[in-house]
């Protein structure tokens, strides 16, 4: 994945981050991994009316673009959900957890600390 100071690689097709959904279920789609595998996406989910701006992140395989997106939305990410073990979904879990103290990671033991491709 990218380094903290490295810009996100351009997605195939030029996909840009976008926010959708009703106020109580905002979803920000965050393009990650650039052209690798045709690009991929992570998701930030929150309730716009939550005064604490708590959020869930899904599949942040490239953690730094997702952390920047959370900062842009002034979100406090409390939970990381990994849908499955492929590294383009779980590959940034350990880094994300290091960057967000107290983060609750919802994943198998194998995926929880994943920071590289799984064999």
C-alpha cells in the first residue's frame, strides 16, 4: 500500500471518491490500490447526525487514502470490518490499527493483523 505521505495512485477510469446515502447512513466510496487489479474500493460509513462523528471502515487495504478521507469528513473511525481474506481487502488492517488507537477490528484472527498478501 501507499506510504502516509504518498498520493493515491490514479484509478483505472478515473474513479473519484464520492459520498452517497441518506443522512443516517452516509457512505463514502474511497478508491484504493490505483491500477492494481483494476482498482478497488474501501468504504466509510457513518450517521451524519452523530455528534461524535463515529464511523466504520470496510476493507481499507490501502489505509492512508482511507485515513485521509476520514479526516476530510471529520470522522472518528471506531470499527474496521474486513469482508474476506484477500489482501486487496485485508492488506492494510495492521497499519490502519496502528494509526487508529483503540480501533475494533472485525475479522478473523488471520485477517486482523494482515499487512501483506496472504498465501
